[in-house]
């Protein structure tokens, strides 16, 4: 590749990393209800996409989900990623909770070039995985095991799902990105967003385990997850 093109790509990638607002700032431009609605659209789109046909099987057995409808990843040598999301859990009766708000953030160093936006559904398969996410700060792959969910159909696709990991990630990406991984990403609570959305202080445990608060604006998301 000509050196002038390489320098241009490097400049654009670096600009994208440093111009990207931190996850906390992203919440100031996107309302909580907009985030919930985008999460619903992500669930609907992935459930309709034949490349994510295994998602249904994993959701049936899931303890919970963390949905990040717009994770922005950019970098050149130094990479960064950020996005807000919602956590929901399933009770013993199979009913999905209302959402608690979270932020996904990560940084990495390595050979990576590009800018990418992705929709991500982390399907939490074990109680251990769900308990770890409920903590104040959770590190993917360190505090609970994580693996990529099976993607694709046909001869090249998995014919038998695996359930050995605590969390499986289903990622639908747009753009070009080489290198980097979700493992090592930090997941943090956003309890100030919980308070805004429910009109009172509520911890993630209050919302997803104890069902102490509700907002009918999230019923569409809950129905999208429950839909067979």
C-alpha cells in the first residue's frame, strides 16, 4: 500500500479513537428509552437473521442477556471501544425482567486498523455469569468465561450448540476492523440511568432479580426476548 494512503488511514483511525466520546458522554445524547428501543430492534433483527439462527436456542436456556445495540470500536495500533447497553434476567417462571443500564468499555494494543459499529447480544448462560455482571464492575473473560456464539447456516455452521461458557457473544458488525476482541472488556453499572428511567433509585439487583421497579416502555423489549 502506498505510504501516503497508509498515513491517511492512520490519521483517520487515530482521529476516530480520540474523537469518540467516552461511554459516560454517550448516555447524555441518547435517552434511556431510545436505548431500550434500540435494544429491542437489535433483538428483533438478530432473531430474523439466518446467520444468528442459534440465538434462539441460547435465549431459551439463558439466565440473562446484556444487549449493546451500538458499540463503536476504532483504532490504529491503540484501539478503543464503547457503548451503552441494558441487562435483563429471566426468573424461575421464564419471565424477563425490566432492564438495568450498563456501559461496555475496552482498550487494546496490537495490530488493528479500522472503525466498526456493532450490535452485540451477550447471552448469559449461568448463574455465576449473571452474578458477576451484577457486580459493580465486571471484566469479560476474567470474571466469567466467554465464547463466541455460533454464527451461520449450512455446511460451515455448527450443528450442535455448545454450552460450556458462562457467556456467549453474538455480534453483528458493520464496517471494517482487524484485530481486537471483546474479551477483557469492562462492563459497569449505570445506576444514575436506572434512577432516571424508573423515577427512583434502583440497583441492578433490584431491577433484574427482585422486580422492584417497572417501566412499560420496556415491555416491547421484554416481549421481543420472550417471543418464540
